[in-house]
C-alpha cells in the first residue's frame, strides 16, 4: 500500500527519458515527485551556496520542461550547488524522507560515464537502507 507521504526524488541533469520515467512513476503511484538538479563544482563560494535555480539557465530550462510535461501533476523543484553530487542526492533524499531515488544511467560520452558511474556507486553506498535506488537506463 502506498502512503500519501511517500515521495520520489529524481536527480536530473537534463530532460531525457529519466525525467519522463520519473514523471510517469509519480503519476502512476500517486507519489509526490521532487526533481533535484545539482550543479557540481569543486570550489564553492558563499554566493554559490545561496544560488537559486532561477539563476541557473540549465536548471531553469530543465524545470520549465518538466512543468510543461506534467501540468496535471507538477513536480517540486530542488536545486543545489555542491562539490559532491552524490552526497547532495543522499542528503536531500534523507531530508525529504523519500521512499525512492531515481538516477539516470550514464550514456554516450566515456568520460562522463566514468563520472556518473561514480555518482551512482557513491549514492548506492551511502543511501539509507529504507530508501530504494532505481537506476533508469
């Protein structure tokens, strides 16, 4: 049985099939969907920590498209600038009390694959056991 409070956290970098899957999953299960966009950067200033998604062109574009794709079931937006995407994903999932986390499997570019592979591996190591990890390929 699905509790109304259960929510899904989907960490996205773009508007591809992972987003579509997360929107569909939320609608079909009646769960609330949080979309998380992490701007990963190794060095952070105080301004970076305070930055809002509205000031990030890429995040704004992704969130606008998500809203367009699900006007009847709009997701909630989370945004963070962080030196570690994996850590942020785990923190946000725990803070929101999400019952599952959806990550897109890496595609194409080998270097990005290497980096994304680490994110998935790190998240799966650090995620509390009561939160399911779905890697959508």
